C-alpha cells in the first residue's frame, strides 16, 4: 500500500498546525480515498490502497486551512480556505510526503517520494 503523509507548520509562530482537515481524492475517478486530520504535532500519515489504480491517475490532497486560522482568532480578510496539491502516485507501494508551511494568506510546500 502507498502512504500519504504531511507535516504542517504554522508560519506565523513556528508551531505545529494541529487538527487540520485533510482529504485525498482520485481526480480521475472522483473517489475520496481518505479523510483525516493532522495530529497534535501537525503530522498526518495514512496508508492508501491504490494497488488497482492506473499509474497515470491524478490525486488531490485538499488541506482545509480556514478553520485552523478562525480557531486561532487570526484577523485577515484574505484567508486561503483550502490548499489543493495535485500530483500522481505511480508506485502503489511508495510513501508520498507533502509537507507545508502555512500562513493565513500564503503557503509553501515541497514534495518527496520514498520507495
């Protein structure tokens, strides 16, 4: 099974971004593969069964950030409500890591794959 993971950091104060909703969708089939939240350390990791998926399928990891900022009383009229990362997972046994640094109106991300 593949593993999708992330580590989300709060770019305003450098803390771990806990309890952020994550959703993984196969864009080509429309199937939601998982829904979860980051833990107290801002981390998220879950196995995903993509064994029968086509290698060319595209996936979206949807990170819901507006609720996080609203719960922290951050004042901004330009929240990024969701961050959507679109990518492929051609190896059904690899680990796909999508870390983020978030702020109310910006974010930074990168990606790594471990086989």
